[in-house]
């Protein structure tokens, strides 16, 4: 009943479309979540890179603070009490990473 030229029925076609929509509904939000997580890890890696470069600036030039801009984000680093702290503003929140 209701077979098309390839021999599959309307019911089979509807079932296939329903399964595709179901899978898309599950997978698309997961991909978005994964993309956000990867983006945050990338920003944290940049902050670590800034801390490393800040430590080099302390060692080589005696500087105790500075700014780096990476991918339109400004990272402020500061050397206080044998710690390098990096502060940056991302997704409407201030983040702080200290290494010491």
C-alpha cells in the first residue's frame, strides 16, 4: 500500500524521516555543547600561554605586569608574591588563572 517507484512504503519513509529528526535533535545540541567546551579550553590555553610569557617578562626584564591580546581577547597578567595571575573577560564573566 502506498509504495513508491523504488518499492518503499509511505510508512517506511515517515519512519526514516522521524529517526533522522530524532537523531538530529539529539546530536545537534551535543555538537554545540562540544564546540563551546573546545572554545573555553582554547581560551584557557591562551591564558596559560600569557602566564608563561609573563614569567619570561619577569625573568628577562623585571616587568611585574602587562597585557597580551590574542584573538580579540585582552589578557592582563600580573606577578605578585611569586605567582603569575592572568585575568580576562570572556562570555560576560571575569576569569582569573594563577600559577605559582
